[in-house]
């Protein structure tokens, strides 16, 4: 995860560069698509894919969403990517646990890491928390990676199923794509349906 002073430095640099004719931040190709923070909100009319660079990556704040965030990682992200990724609770509401089914794919559709039967559980998922879930590397360029989210669900501290307190949104950088177009709130295995 980025340190707060690194994120602040990046935002300052991006602001200075924007004032100099809108040049791309260092390390970003001039033709890289930029995603608005709301570009990947599930269940809205906006495109449900986040790519490009987003200076809000993994930042603190309360924008009313649960945020899947991804960024490139590793020594050679053009050949082998060890993505930094995680999920932040920016809803302002404590959640006992969030379950999300997501898989990593190459842009050609090849599944690099399937979602798995039980998905990824984030618990506790308190308001303001940001869980770092970075683990795996992939033999693909970071710009060729695509995270596809299918279902997600929330439960309270007593394992009773609850409606998630905010939409799922994505923030991506380094060309990694997050696809929320099929993301839907569903059931959570093991939770008591209220």
C-alpha cells in the first residue's frame, strides 16, 4: 500500500503537471485512459470498468462506497505483475464481513486466478478500514491484467446477512482494469439470512 505522504506527493505532482499543459503523470503513457473515481460503480449507468491512473488510490475518505483498488507492483511490471490490491470501506458504516467473488484474467479472457468457491472474505470490515490483499504474481504485464468482480455480500458482526451499506466501486492504475459490469450483491455462505 502507498504511504500517505507518497499519495500526497503524487497528487501534488499531478496537479503541477496538469497546470503545465495537461501532460501525463510520470510513468503513465500519454494515451492511457483515465478513469473517474465513479467510473466503476456497480449498478449505475456509467461504464463499469476502471483503468488508467487514479490519484485517489487506496486513500482515506468517506465517499459512500466500498472500493476495490489495484495498482501495479514488482520489479518488472511489463513482464511479471505482482499487483497491489485491496478493498477499502469508505461507507462510514461498520460491516462485520464483506465477501467478494473476483477473478484475475488476462485481457484475452484467460483466467489467471479463479474466484474460488468461497471467494475472498474481508473481516472485520469496519468503516475507514483498508484491507491489503496483495499476494499473487502473474506472468503477464500489469497493463494486461483484468480483475472481474461477479458477486459480493455483507454480514453484520453476528453473522446475520445485511444489505451492503454502499455500492462497490473501483480505482485502478498502471493499466490494470477492474470490471464491475457483472457485479451484483448476492448471498453469503454461512450467514444467517435476515
